[in-house]
């Protein structure tokens, strides 16, 4: 199909949508309403222009012309295929409110008029696009900020979150939160609810209610089509399988073990969003972090080659890019992020950039355990090893290839582009403070105050969600387009 044909089809679909909407309004009208009214114009309406051509949700858009009449029930206005509420109409102007999340696109006007019992439909699609603007900001999405170590469900802002950790978003923009020693919580339709439970053995959801899972659970991720939610635990076979899953067809209500080997120490999990390959990180606390690929056919994990082993100081988390061809490893305790090219055919990695972002903290075994040789933590924006992090924890990628990372002890959110340039996206940095001593604050991106940001995910609209352990809530970052 060529571009011209595609455009013509889109115009046809726009017109069809307005006609259908007008038809619905017509069916809902009484016979009296379909008769000519005394003040209804007999001339064909003329749609001249709309203004302004840019605005945010709640702004008013004015459509000018002539012979509109004064009955709002006869008018339908769409902005980017989204119905817009009419706030005022007279014979020469129509005022509508920009709907929330409508996005940028065509402005489409339809007018229904009855003449001597005959229905007439008029429409106009303006050539100029309306540009939907969003102001960048930080707000509270869920949780009772500051109420730690409590655990309740309900409306998003009334729920109490217990040690919130990793965040995921599915293909329908539902959000999933892991809570240490509690389980996995679902956030959707303005509510939070229990999904999988590690804690209530007498009210167990998903077969997780054991002491083992309470302490062993480490990470989760979805298969590309969302049919499976993979779940990782750092535990030997004597306590159960280290890798398993829950099924979407069962509303993720039951847990099924998958791994067959006795391999303890896995802490990080990422599913390739294109080919479904599972990457695992393993920290054995002496001497090295290790990187594996898990085969869902053989149910076994195989160590990869092509990466530099480093001293295992704490958990490390893998993240795949959206195109599935890049793999990042966030080394939490060593304060840096490494980068690899991933081949979906051979399922191998290559072209390591060890200090893709941040400076690696050097450690060695001096015979008496783990000893620091050189400090890598700190706070600095910059490229590659010139940047500094302090306990980078979880990450997620956008479609443009940017990696977003929670910088836990700098109390801010960092953005890393495809070349390794690190900038601060949100949060007023508070370096050197394990707990942020500044007061909670929403608002402007770089003025907002975070406290131990942990999990992070990105929805289909580009909004970022961040869990905070110390504030016990989830914040929403709107990046804006102004």
C-alpha cells in the first residue's frame, strides 16, 4: 500500500467515525428534535479555521465559521479521534475543551441538520494539525507517602505500600509492583489489588505463601506477548525452583516452577522483548558476578562469554533495549552500567563497553574478604566513566534507545542515551545521604524530592513510574513535550 492510499483510508476512517457518532446522536433524538427548528440555519455551514493550534488538556479550542446554529447536540468535534466536549456554540463559533491524553492530530467537525424530515450531515477535517502539549512534572501516583511498613489495598492514593521495589508495566499499561516480604501488587483502573502473595499463608494467592519466597524473591519480567510473568528467586533446589512463571490466561493467579537445576544465587532477570530470551545475573559473593541465558526448552541456564567478570558486591540487574539488540547490566553495588550487543540468532553478546555509564568501583580479595581498592560512587552527569552513580538499582528503556535508571542514594532518576551520555531527568540530587533529609516535594522535574528511588517502568505514553522505599509510594514522571 502506498502512502497516498494509506492517507486516503485514514481520511475515510475519520469521516466514518464522525458519521457514526452523528448517527448515534440522531437515533437518540425525538421526532420533534428531527424537525426543523425555528432558529436553525438553512444555509450550508462553513468551517473556516480553529485556534489555537497548540494546547494542553483543559484548554479551549475555538472553531470559527458561519451557519452553525446554536444546538450543541447537533455538533461532534474530534481532536485526534477523541471526542471533545462542547462548552459553547453560536452561529459563528464552536468552543470545545481539549480532552486529556488526546494526543496531537487532526481536528474533525461534524454537524447534523434535519431539513423537512431529511437528515443532512456536514463535516470538515482541517488540514492543520492540533499539537497536544504536556507540561513536564512529578506527581504522586500511588501510596500514602511516608507511611512505611503498612500494607493495605484500595484506591491508588489510599493504598499503603510495604517496602515497594521492582515495577513492571504490561502491554495494556497495567502496573505491577513487588513488595519485599509481601508479594506482587496489581495497579489498574485506579485501584491496587493483591496479585501474588508471599506473606499470607492462610490467604495465599498464587501458591507463594511460604517463608522461602518471602526472602528469596528477586525479580520479575513479562514474556513479549505478556502470556507469562517470569519470577526469579535466589534459592537452592532444596527450597524450590529458582525460576518459574504465572500465566495471563489464569490472571497470573498460580505459580508454576520451570527450572530443573540446583543453582543458587540468581538475582537479576530480564526477558528480551523481541525473541523472549531470558537473561539472568548471578551473584555468588566471591568472587564474581556472572551472566547467563536461560533456555525455556531445556529449562537450564548457560553462562555467557564475552563479558568481564567483576567482584560480586551486591545485586546486579539486566535490562534489554526495546529492539532486543542491546543488553545493559546495572551493577548496583559497584555503581556503574555495562553495555553489550545482543545477537538474537546466536543468543550471544559481543562488543562489551564495560564502563558504558559510571565508574566501576575496584575491589579485590585481599585474603580477608572483600576489600575496596578504589571508590566509584558519587554524583556527576557526563559521558561514560566520567559520570557517577551511587547505588543504581533498576532500569527500563524507551523506544528511542534511552535507558532510565533509579540512582538510589543520589535520590534521583538518571537518563542514559545510546552513546552513554548521562543526565539527571528528575529529582533534586542529594549526594552522600543514604536517606534524603529534604522534605517531600512534587512539581518541576529537577525540583522534586525523591527518597531512595527503587523500581522504575515506562508506559506506552512515555510516562515513567518510580517506586520509593523510604517514602513508601510510587511517583509518576511526565516528561512533557514543551
